[in-house]
C-alpha cells in the first residue's frame, strides 16, 4: 500500500510502500477514504511533539471502510464506514480511566503518533475507540470532525457550552469554523479573532454567523463570557483574558502551544480561569455526533491527493485555507 511517512531529517513527508497491515485483537483493517490534516500533524512532523517512533504515518481524522477484522472485533461489520480519532486506545486501569477520564490515561496510544494513521491507503484501529458516522455526511466533509470537530466540541463544553452566551474564537481555522456553526446554531453570539490583516478569514467567520470578526490584537465590542483558543500561540492567552468578564474562562484547545508570556495578575483576578483541553473521550464523540443530528454543521474543506500531502500540510501551516485540508487516497 502507499503511505506518507514522516522524514524527520527533512522535516517533511515522503511516500513509502508497505504491506497492507493485518488486524490484531479488537482491531479492524480500514480502507481509508479520507483523512483530514490537523495542526497536531504539523507538530508531529516538525518534532514539536517528541517523536514516539521512526517512519511514522500521521493522520488522525480518518474516515474509512472496514475491510478486515481481528480476533474479538465484532462491533463493525465489513463494509461499515467508521471514523478513527486521535485517541487510539486507553489502558482502562489507571486512576483516570477508572474515573471516566480516559482522555488523561497514563498509558494511551494515539492514532498517527504512537500507531500509524490515515495518511495511507489502509489503516488499523482498535474498534472500541472508533465511531459510527452520521449518514448525511460524506467522507470528505466528515473527516475534519474526527479531531477539529471533536476537540472543538470538548473545548466548547469546557468553556461552558450553551451557558456562555457570548464566546470568542481565537484562530479561525478548522476547529473554530465548526464550533462557530455549532454555537450559532444554539443561539450563542460568536466573536472571531484572526491573524492581523486577514480580511478573508474575518469575512469567512461572518459568513458562518459570527456577530463580529476582527484581528487578534483588537478588542471585541462587548465583554465575553468565554474565550476558546485554537491557535498555538501563547501570547493569545493574556490577550484572551483581557476580553472575558469576571468569572469567565479561557480554554486552550491545542495539544501544543508556544510559551505564555508573563502578564499582570489583574487579567486573571476576578475568578477568571485558564484551562487546557487534553485529548477526548469516547463519550465526547458519542455526544458530539448525536448533537450533529440536531444542529446542522457543514465543514468547509479543500481536497488534496495523498501524494500531495506536503502541499496540504503547508496550506494548513500558512493558514491559507477556509476550513480544513483533507487527503483522499
């Protein structure tokens, strides 16, 4: 099979040929039909996340068809379309798993980081951590939901969900454009923050229902209840704190962020809160996809061939997309 693996020395991807993998216990073999390109993939390729193995195939927003099953894998019949997310396995035994917080598992396995992911024609996955996908979503538009959607949803929930009447979204990329639609569809007021001078990104946010869109160095016209940060830039944390009311919350939705600079205590005072999101749980996925049956969300995507994965990665890196990049083998 064809796959795109990380060439750590070159800091990019290279095409490789490998045998089609054989599923083990609880595993399914999936023919990949689409795989989103997530900013976390950039952190893996660039070495900002410590490498866990050589010649890794990234990709954790995977949509595919089950074509083989290992011992004990009975959940999905052959021919079933499923989604493979970032959390590929949890131990089930550590204190976090026992407390229903498997996203904080002490011995997790992550798709496209610990095990090969979806930048390939075939992928293996533990069926217990996969999701059935809504039938109304095609492969291309479903792929970004497996991380941008799921992590965006968890970030939104930790920011108060619908109890936050007015929210800010910092970094209007794949995750934020999904959360924007989700929030607007439930009656929330969204304020979008983009890179300075990104008029196209601001217009895109307004087209999805944002009440206001401006640059990350601007103040919104009204104080916010919560701020959700999806850009991996530490200086956005104090900037976001300056926009939220007393008792408000700033949630950092990424797995990696540059250092947060020192800021005056006055920005945090008033019982404001800063917190992070770590991975996801299977319950997040079930709740998210159930919500999509009631609240319409359409991902905006740009399609790339598998062989053009480096171009897709650079498009995400440069912020030249409205929405998400998706690889199609």
